[in-house]
């Protein structure tokens, strides 16, 4: 996330972790102001 913030990405809130699946999510604004999501799934 540090690298992305360095490129001007504006995150919405903090990383959220789903308890049932362990999936991590973070939301951010894309170039056109559209809300996008990054997801990281456990291995």
C-alpha cells in the first residue's frame, strides 16, 4: 500500500479481513473517480 500511496492512490478506509474466508479487501478511487477493490485471497 505504501507504494500505491506514493503514486497518488487514495484509499477508502483500512484493510478489511473476512473472518470466514481470510480474504483481505481494500477499496480505493480509480482514475475516473470510480470505486475499485483490491482483494487478497489466502493460500
